[in-house]
């Protein structure tokens, strides 16, 4: 399954495991709460979805990369305990609490959250001495003599053996006690995440035109070459910082993140063109309503890379507005609720209430002005798209990218853009048309 569905599966499992009856007992006993095992290629976002699932569910998270641990740190250190059995005393080996189990209790103490996710990465790459402890953990939810507390979902992740020589295969006994989820990289899911996170538009537009380069693993006589979603995200972060510093990444810089020579070379060339087009096509002018005949003439003869770059510039600029508006709206909710509570409590006449109300109304005015400006920019964007790309796939791409941007969707729920809805109906992206679009991108 794709990474988005895998995250939903974690959320659903967490919700099911934490459901309680009228007496406060978990409906699903811990013995039947199978750990989740995420198996998938490196760099596709397994760790990120676990972090997101915990954050969205409002539970604690304790995360470990298990290959960093020894048997002693995982199950605890031995010590001698004197015990009385019948009338005889015996010296018995006991174990101190596992560092991992202790970390769970520590997190509960620090956060006040009694429920959470214990995430262990690279679970199938442990050392030979630690392997039995990991099998015991997955089967019995214990490290040594210490059990993971109730209310904690165990999620483990690992790579298939073709990606890591140190991978250990799990036996059937273990596999029959876990909930296995095989995760595959999928560009459309990643792109939704990329828009939400504000990934650099050059990376998004490049991969939109070359989806085959989103994830690629190749074994050659010269070694293993690869490009992963993690590499693209990290490179995008660097691009954003370099822009602030006035620096330009070269092929060597790109290749240190995208470790596939052909893709690194191609993206470096694309990035140079992207910067050139960004200088020559002003998104600000287009979104202010300025469309010259010379610009339209040039675009009518331009390559696909050039036209898709222009669309990307418009989306990037609009995306800044959609993101600002969404975050502003979210930041105002607590203030609104507080004013509502104070009003219900009869505190309208107080100086504190009036001061907070004035600040809230100021923010509201700023938000409404930004919303109006954004609505005008969007209308100008459609004016340009209709003039520059009548009946062409660029409009389909423009709409598709808008639909993938959650901040845009939130904005359009409040602002009724007639052309957006009309083009969505006319260019309805059902399954067949999505496949056609994907084929267009791969040409």
C-alpha cells in the first residue's frame, strides 16, 4: 500500500487498540494487540508517518533505531537477587529495567500522556546477540522481564533484504503475531505531503514532469545508485536555505543528496533552467493581471519543461498565500474560543476582554484583506491559463496541483471560484484520466 494508506492504518489500529469499555478496560486485550511491522524501501517516509500519526492522535511517541542498541541496553543488565522458595534461599539472576521500557515510562512522566506509540526502526537489522530479544519483543511485547505498559501501540519498521545485507528474515511464528504492512513509494501521496510541508517548488515541478525519478534504485557494475523521497525532501530544504544565502547548488551538491548520477545531472540542468525561467516570467506580474502578447507568443512555442515551470511559479506564489491564510485561520481559533468563553461568563466590559477583542478584530481584518487579494490573484491566474494554454494539458496539471494542495482546498471551501469548479467538472480527473496524465508526464 502507499504511504498515506499506511498512516491511516496506523491511526485506525491505534484507535481500535485504545478503545475502552464502560469500566475503563481496553476492549482489545493486550495479548491480541499485534505490533505493526512496516516493511518498505529506505527513504520513503516510514518514520515520518509514525510521527505524524502520533501527533495527530494526540498520544506520546518514543522512537529508537534499534541497530544502535546492544542486548544489554535493550533487555537490561543482569544482577543477583536472593529469593526464598519454600524454606530454601536461592540466588537468582534478575535484570534491570530495559532502557527502552524505561524511556516509555519516562515519556509518560514528562508529558502526562499514558498512551502512545513505541517505534523501533530497522527492527530486522539487529545484531545476532540482539535478534532473540527482538523476536521475544514482537511476540510477547516484553524486553527481558519488563512488559510494555498497556495503552502503547508497538510499531516497528524495516527494509526488505534486497536493500540491506544485514537484514534478518522473520520466522513464521513471529510473522503470525504481527500486523504486517508492506509500503510502496507513490508520487501522488508524497506530493500531497510536499505541498503541506512547503517543499521547494522546483523539486515538485521537476518530479511532476519526471515521476519515474521520484524513487529509483539501480544496481550497476559501478555500484548502487538511487534517488529517494527522503533525498528529495532534504535537498529541497537545502535549496530553500541556499536561496536565503544567495548561493546556487551545483551538480556536486545535488549529487550528495540524489545519489544517482543521471538524475542528479538532469535535475541540476533543470534547476538552472528553472532559475532562468523564474527571472524571465514574473509570477507577480501575471497574478496582478498583467499578461503581454509577447509572453503568450513565447509560451505558444515553448517546451513542456518551460511551460510546466511557469505553471509551477504561479502555484508556488499562490501556495504562499494559501499557506499563510490557513495558518492565520488556525492561529485565530484559540483567541476566538477564549473571547467566546469570556463573553458567556459576562466579562465583556472588562479591559482585558476589550483588549483581546481589539487584537482579534485586527487579525480578522488582516486575514480578510489577504483572502480578498488571494481571490483576485487566483482569478488572474485563470485568466492567464486560459490565454496561454487553451485546451492544453497545462490546465489539467494546474487543477491537479491545486487539488493536491490541502491549503488550497481549505481556501476554496470558503471562496467560491466559479472557473475552478467548472474546469474540474469539464476536466474531471477520474482514474482513467489520471493514468493518461501520468503517461503525458512520462513522455
